[in-house]
C-alpha cells in the first residue's frame, strides 16, 4: 500500500520590535489556516510557536515548510539530540533558549515520527510563504488571531518592516542597550583562518562585553557579521554569554564567501537574538553593495548606545566610520581597539 502524500503546512512568525508584540501563523495550500498573537515576545519564539501549533493541529504525515533556519536546522541537523543528552544546555554549556517552546515541539515530532521540515527562502516569491507572513504580521499588529478552512483573501501587507521605493527597510529599533562593533577585515587581522591576531581581538572584545554586561545587564552586541571584526564580535559575545543581534545590509551577504566562511556565518546568524535586514534585494553591482554597506553603517551609528571600533588608525574608511560614530554617540561612547601588529616578514 502506497504511503499517503504528506500534508504540507507553511509556517511563519513576526514581531513588531524584538522583543515586542508578535504573531504566528500556519497554512495549508488551498486549505486550513490559523494564526495567533502574543503581547511580548521575539521573532524566534514566534517561528517556533508557528511550527508547534501546526504540528498540534494537523494530521499525518506532515511536512513543515519554514523560512526559519533556526526551526528547520534543529531537526535537519538534529540539534535536539545534543540538547537532550546534555540536559537542555547547548554546546557552550548554556541553557537552551526558548526551551519552553522547543521541548513540546520536539516531544511531539519525536512521538509522531511522521513530521519532516523543509526550508524555503523568505520573501522570494513563494505565494504560501507570503501568505503566512501576512497572517503573522496581521496577528502581531492586531494582537488577535483567526482560523478557517481556506486561505483568507483580505490580508494586509506582507512585512511591516519593509519600506517602499528602492526596497529599503524602515527602522525596527534595537532591544536593550546596544553596543555596535565595526572594524578591520581579515587581511588586517592576521588572515582568514585562525591566528593569534584574531584570537587576541576576540579575547579583548569578550573582556569588554563582560565588563559592560556587569554594568548594563540588558547589553546587546550589534554586529553585521561580515568577515573580520564583526564576526569576531559575534563569537566574543557568544563566549561571554551576551546576546547579539545581526544587522545585514542585504540578503545573503555571504554567498560569494568560501564554504567554511559560509558555514561560520550561518551558525552565527542562527545563534543571534534577532536578524535585522535593511534592504530586501541583493545589490546588482559592487558600487551598490558599497552604498548598501554605507547605509548600514549609518543605521548602526543611529541605533547604538556605544560602539567598539577595531582599528589600527591607518585605514581611511574606518577613520570615516569613527567620525560618524563620534558624531552620533560622542567620543566618550566610542571604544577604539587596536589589533596587535601582524608579522609582515
């Protein structure tokens, strides 16, 4: 007897601010849908909640389609096995975030044995991904959910953080007390692989984050995750047990990087408290990519409380970034971290 075709359910989560009022949604093509809201939550919690509600509501077998690598990779890469074997701590021996949602979802998926997960790129023309996005955004804005037996036809805009015109995003704000990190790329930090210069910068950033966190418990590190100082900042924040937010100038900035760097980027992106996307489409040229990065740097300066600039004092572009940071924050709120000199001989 042939195995029945799976029920396919698309899921999505949304949050107005992070944390802030949020919404979740799931929908079956040409079939049932449901959405719901929470008054104070995060994007990642809403992504998990959407999948949990779909697994609770729908029959067998079931395929969950999500644009959240956080949700999909948990099952595709079997993160949950390590969490359970270690007593619900992660590989850094820290409590697993959002356990109250992960645990019932993982228990259901394991007990059913008929649920699979598939990733879909968000905001890329998939009509069902767009539908659940709209439902989740509606729930977040209205703080009310709804359900039905066929897709609704009266939904509003797909993403309230998206602007008009050139496809730039509006300001979603930053949680807590954000400290932004900018600085040199790998060639000025000892190279692309592990090396003493990069290790020293990462260690010093961690010391700064720990000291600041003692004074400001709601400290949040903000990084663009580009190779070099920004990636080291995310790693240092993770090691210091300080949350970090990734602010991307456009989708998939890592797509031309070496495979190992892409994997490193993906792991850090998925470990972020939130991911903020400032432009909805990838740039069409190097010049436009440079302009997008400049807009991102200005956005970071506007939203920071403090900043760390990893700079040896010679790079002109970083000198400009320093002046922008000082203009917005004041000199007393901009830390300069000079990397150890690389061995040119």
